[in-house]
C-alpha cells in the first residue's frame, strides 16, 4: 500500500507472529514482514539476493482493533523512514560528533547542531523545491550554504548579489525571494 492509500504493485505484506516464539517480548507483540521488488540499482542483502525481492521485518504492539489491517501498519511503518532520514541528516550536521571531553562544551555543540538540523529542515520545507528540497546536508552546503554572494541594502530593499556563473544561482535567488515573502513573526 502506498502512503496515499492506493495499492502498491509487486509488494506483499504478511504477519509472522504465530510462526516465531515471542516469549520474551511484551504481550501483544506482532511481527510483520513486507516483500517488494527493489528499485533499479538497489543493493540487496545476501538473504534477498536468492529470489531478488527486498524483505523488511518490523515488530509492533499495535492491536488489530487499533490498526484495522496489516497494510495500514506497514504503511505507517514506512512513513517513519522520514524521521530516520532527519536523524541521519542530523548526524551530517555535527549531531554525532562532540568536540570536547567537557560536558558544557558538548552541551552547547549539541544545541547548535540541533538548531542547524531545524534550520535545514525548515529551509527545505519552506524555501526550496525539486532536488534541493530533499538533498542531504553535504549537497546543500556545496550548492547553497557555501556560495559566494553578498546581501546588500539599497532603496529600502534587501538585494542578493550572486555571480551569474554560479550553477545554482536560480535556486538560491528563488529561496531568498521566498524567504522575503514569508510573514514576519510578531514581536
């Protein structure tokens, strides 16, 4: 099932709860497996290479009464991948590398890293489109954040001056224009 509720061709969902001993797990634990054809170029595990299908298994304690169907649980689980992507992106912005052995310095580093994660997420959501709206932090740093440009003031307006030869000048100027169009927060 796709995120919008439509059926996804070539994907199967099954429950394996009765086939596995779950004695050490909390009551109501269920095992759900998903099988699908991988996208072209996907790297399969050794287990998946045998039949050429990708398998994903997850545990949940959501009951039948709360969820309605296996397909619903599986679609909800795949939606969680977005959260995991944000965590991975956070590690690329310094979230996973502390610079010191002193707690106070690392605490400040963590706060700044979390602020950077939030700024990147909001920038991608509100200001960027296309490929850059879903890009990794490394690509954003190279294409937008480390751009040689100048913000100038004149005639009661703010202007962005950027070289005509910069390959992503259109994306940066569009983001800058969208930023200026956002309503100012109340003070």
